[in-house]
């Protein structure tokens, strides 16, 4: 995850991130990708049925109505493999159980309530805030919540993504903050999909499963 380690923040990092031209990536075409994408589309459909409850859970935690432990215990009702809307495999629970879900929920609801044309900047600022607070679940879990809510805009950060980025020698802007690096990746993947209109995956959530 070193490619997204914090190395700067603030207005200067945002301006630098906006100024650097995007690189168009060669997108992967593994065998069986159409079946993978069809399965992911079903997961996104299943997620739509769970989104209202999931958002309410975040808002309750952000407002202090429940604590981090209660959030973690209630989460599987709204996001899990059994519910059909979990994009990543098992393993996150061991690392994320003791996370500060109050602060994470505050960040997530701030992003939900932001204007669409401001959202990238808000995501960047909130990811940097969570990095400064050292919230453990700010990477894999938080990015999946963003991807589920905004599948066309934000990628999941997980091991297959790290391996893909290494394989294509992806490099985020030097000196950018953790949040700025995430937004730069998001913009790069969006641009790469736009540049390949015939590519089977049509959004970042579908590209993730490929």
C-alpha cells in the first residue's frame, strides 16, 4: 500500500493533483471476465436493496446514537457476502474490528452530503483526515463503501488492485497525500474506461472484479 502512503496534504497537494495529466492504462482482459462482470452487476443490484439501511447505520454512528462496537456488530445486516453486496473476500474483520467507526462514519456522511461537483475534493480531504487520525479501516473498507455508493467514481483498494498497479507501473503524483493519490487513481481509471468504450466493464466497480 506504499503507493498511497501519506506524503503531503492541503491545498497545494490538491492543486498539484489537479494539474498532473492523467495516464491512460491498458485494461486487463482475463478469460472469464464477462462472467465476472455479470456477477458483479448482480452484487450492485443486491446492494441497492441494502443501501438505505447501510446509510442509516453510518448516520446513526456519525450522530453518536451508536458506538463503534455496535456499528461493527450491525454492519453484516447491511453489507456481507450473505447479503450479496460484499465485493471483497474475508479477512478485513480481523484488522477492522477495533477501528474508529465514529470518525469513519462522519467522513462517509460528509461525502454523501457533498455536491457532486465537489465530491472528489471532499473524498480527498476526508481520506486525509482519517489518515491523520490513523483510522485502521480507511483503506479497504472505506474505499469499498465509496465504490458501492458511487460505482462509477471510486475504486476499491485491495490486494488485486495493488498487484495490478504494480504490474502497469502506476505512479501517483509525487508528494501527494493519501487522499490525493486515491483521487488521482480514481480519475485515471475513469479516463481509461472512457478511452475504451467497447471494454466490457462499464464502471469502476465492474472493473474491480476484472
